[in-house]
C-alpha cells in the first residue's frame, strides 16, 4: 500500500509541476534561512563552552559607588589576580589578560600588531591548544613569545619558527623576543582572542610602577578558576574582607566591591561593559531567530494554502477512493505522506543552498560559521523535517480526506465556512509577518541614514588617521616631524596629534570627589594646540589652546557644555573644578566623540595628561596611549592624497611601515552590527513577502475556481472587466489591509525597543507605516491580478460550461 501511495504522489506532483515547484521553492527558501540562522544562533549561545572547565571559570568585575555615582567595569586593577589567588584556597588559579597594540619588527619589516599579555596559567584555565611548546611553562623567560600558525607564517614563511627572534616594542623601548611556542588560534566562539602571547611578567615595561600596586586604576581582565568543591557565591562572600585588607585605610571611602561573572555568560551579557573583546547583544540573536521562524512559518502557511487551493483538482480522486472503501485515516496518511515527501525534497535543496550561501552569509554577519555534523545537527534536521511535514501537511490532509464522496461524484464540492475562515486567517498571518518586517526594514534604514547624516559637532570628511605606533615619549616627536613635513604639501589642509583620535573610543576615564564628596567622572583626551581647528570643533566661550604657549601646557584645559551642566559651573572661564589646578580657558560645543548609542559625557581636553592623571583618584584606559595623527586633506584624487601621506612618512620614519585609515570608515564600524542587521531584515522581508505572495496566489486560484460560474453569469448580465476584477480582488485586499493594520502596533513596539538602544535616534514617522501598508496592498494586487484579470476576460460560455 505504501508503494502505491508513493507512486500516486509522484505522479500527481510530476503532473502539476508548477504547483510542486512553488511548494518546494517556498519550503526550501524557508529552510535555507532557518539553517543559516540556526548556525548563527548556535554559535552565539555556545561561546566559551569548548572549555572543559567552563563551569568553574569566572571573570572578575568590579563596582565603585559614591554619592549615587556608580562605575561598573570588567577590567580590574593589576594586583587583583595575584591577591585573589593568595587569599582564597578555593581558587585553583587566576589568569590576567591585557591587550595592547604596538610595533613589531621582523627583520627590516615593521607591523602594527595586537599583543596579548597573559599569566603563564592561561593554558591551565582554558582549553587553548599549544601545538608546540610546554603548556606547564609556556614562557620559559620573560622574553618568550607564543605565535599562532598564521602569524608564524606571516613572519617566517614555512621555516620552523621555534627559537627565532624579533623585536616587540614593550613600553618605550623595543625588546628582543624569542618564539617559544605555537598555539592554535582561539576558536570563533571564544571571549579571549590572540595572535601573539607574551608573559605578564613584562608588566613593569608596560605600566608605570604606581599602577602595578594601585587598586583604583583598572586595566586588565582577571579570570579565576575555582576548585571543583568551591562555588562562586562563597568566593564573592569573601571578597570584601580581601579588599579591606588590600586597601587598608582607603577601604570604605567609597563603595568598592568585586563580583564574578560566569565565563559562558560573558558574550551575551551586555549589562556589563566590554573589555578586550566585544560582546554581542542577545536581542540580535533573538531577532534573527524570530526572523528564521517567521520565514519558515510563512513557508508552511504557503504550503497549506496552496494544498487547499488545489483541493478541487483532487476531489474526484478522494470520492473514488472513498467509494471503493478507503478509510479517512488512510487518506490522511496518503496526503500527509505527500507533504513529508515534498518536505524531504525541500530540506535537501535547502541544505544544499545553505552550504552554498554559507560564505556570503559569513561575510554579511562578519563571522566564520561552519557546519558541524554532530548529533545535535542531525537532531535539528530530523525535528525540522517532522515539524514542517506535520505543520504544513496535517491541515490539507484533514480537509481533503473530509470530502463527502456523494457530493464530490455529483460535482458538488462545498468547503465549510470555518475552513475558509481558517485559510483567510493564514493569509492574514502571512502578510502580518511580512508587513512587520517591511516596516522594520524602513525604520532601520531611516535610522542608519540618520546616523550617517547627523551633525557630530566636528567634520569627519576628508580626514585620515595615521597612527605613530609608538609610546607617548617617542610618538609625539615623530608626529611633530611628520606634521612639519606635511606642511610642504598644499593638499594638506591641517594636521594635529592626540593621544586618541575619534576612531578610538572611549577615551581615558578619570574620576574625582567634588567638594560634597560626590564622585564625579569625565572623559579625557590629550591633544595638541591644532586639534580644535583641524577637526573644526566650535568654541563657544573663551579660546582654544595657543600654539607655543607654555602656560597652556600644564595649567589650561578645555571642557564641553555637558561638563558645565552636570557640574553646575557658571561663568567657567578662568575657573577650576574639584581639586584640579588647571583652569578652564575655553568651552567647546558638545560633539559626539563616542558612537551615537551613547550620550555625550563630560569631557576635558588638555595639552598634557600627566598633571591631570596625578590629581585624579581613578583612571580607566580602554586602549593604548599611542599618539595618533589626524590629517585633513583637500578633496581630490584620494590615491594621490594617500601617496602624499606615504611620501611624507617615509621621509621622517623610513624604517617604519606607513599605516592609515579613513576616519569616516572607522566611525561606521561602530554601527556594523546595526547595518548588517538591516541587511538581514531587508532580505528576510523580501523573502517573506515573496513566499506570502505565493500563498496568496494559491488562494486566488481556489477562489476564482469556485466562482467561475458566478463570473460567467455576471459577465452575461453586463458586468465590466473592472467590476469583475474589483469583485474578485476586494476579499484579498481586505485580508491584506487587516494584516497591515494589525502589523502597526507590533512593528511600532519592536522598533521602539530597537531604537531605545541609541541615545540619538530618528522617530517613528506615520508615513512609514502607511508606505508599508500601501506597498503590501500593491504587491498583493499584482499577485492576484493574474487570476482575476484572466477570469474577467474569459469567455462566459466557457465559464458556464464548468458547471
């Protein structure tokens, strides 16, 4: 019997090739999207789980609070790791991780590289694979370095790198390091990434001596490995006593406590600040998962409507089978089996398409996803096949098997009203999902356009950033020589040097207690006297720094409007704040030195950081203090401008590689996730509407076939083509209109939640919702017009002959 069902199904599907192709195509598209999104979501939720001890590894984070001001950080003081290891027997080991960019010189070639400084316990805590070297003693000396295979090939080609030496600039001086090991690159799903590893024993060259013992300057990530019998709650309970011992008389001057964050929670926990590696907002995983489910659901609904739409052609078959004694459960099994057969074909096509599209998808989301053919993968596909076949096939099989043989064989096919209502509900559901995604596409696009065009308070156009890749001691003299050389070229409009450019944020964070002992915080950047003019920042009061003015170097600062408002400073020129000795000489208009997800914070600019740093209680540095040169060029041939910058660089630093990047390109990186989400939503919206239109096409087929006789009679009685098209279309357009209206509050809620992540955002304009509804109506009308117009143009004699 099964072979008979299979043969009948194959014949029917081959006979109705268009119907089969549309059904399979819709399901395949849905499955392809679902598989790709499944790979992404699986990757997101599997971060750091490759570590066998992941359940015992925690990252230390700290909270400082005074007078209502709270600072939370996932980077900690340098001495925190050793202190925790010494104070708690329940801690098996600790590991500090600090990353910085510096100059690496191999032979006569220089590179700007990211260096990861770690304790020797790294391979004890984490399951990073050391291909060559000793995991128990990975750094035999302080001048040992571990490379990834990719970096080893970059520096030494195919030669064995072990024992080879090259220079790394650590602190102010280049030092010779020897390759002691090769470590496989960290997995994609790891919160710790590295290319070059050096020992944390080099901290004395990286930090000044005061920072090595100071508990209020924070720089490094600290991880702890608990013993199997210990718990995080027990360790957290004992941390205050350890802090009291370490801080001594400073303990209690403010709330200062430490907590533990599970390793596997780091990547999707955006409630805490980022440290060395960016974290992911879990809402994007949920958004993508929802999109995948919606597209697959729309495809299943499309299968149902098309199957029921073809029910009239199978009515005779059902009647004959029932007249010959077939039971309803046998017919259900047959039709559900056909759905399963189509699902299997669609799954195979969808899987092949997912494999082909994986690399483009990786480029789209900037990841390195891969297929893992493990039990979880096969369980997912088995579940996918069964769920799709059940959802897509069960309703059509119940409807088709419920036809009464007497009515069918007499040519009277009447579908129950509730069945028609259900089909209409499916169409509303399809277009509801499609219109929601269409509205989201428009709102996200509008927000991205707003981010690109918003006035940031400075001019980002035609600006290139040239990093010195040297310490402050060596970087500023190099920058001065470079800017002098650039002055020979008329294409250079202006140039300045600063500790951080607008491409590296956040800047330095400083804290101090005010006269009421309330903890105040502000952002800081060390600039030169040309920075304000070169970046075209507006000075509202007072003046900018004067060139060559020695008094400004140590005694003058610029502040922004926000600092004056938050600190309550009036008539600021010539005044000081807190215990700082510097006086305010100018107030600059607020400008967005951080991405637009963040509000503008109080800002201080000065020509020299040292005096401000000494007078601050806390200091937070997110990236290395290596001077960056900002060069503004005249509009013109960009390659010619770059060649000018390179020529000037080679004149002052012939032994150092020239590097540059465009400021506007770097600023756009801050919105990469949103831009890629916009592309994903745009593609998903198009696919959802495409599949929904196929479902509407099926419903139009059913409706027109049921009203053929009515169309013929109306035409004989004088109805025009327009009236007939209107008659046949209004039901469909009403369904789409209902879907569009229902989609408005859902899309408005979703987009309001998404936009809340931006401190500066566009509004939810009414015309976006109207445009989405009109677009859905127009697309639906084009979809159904094929059948309605053809029915209206048909010969009435042929229409009446159908009965």
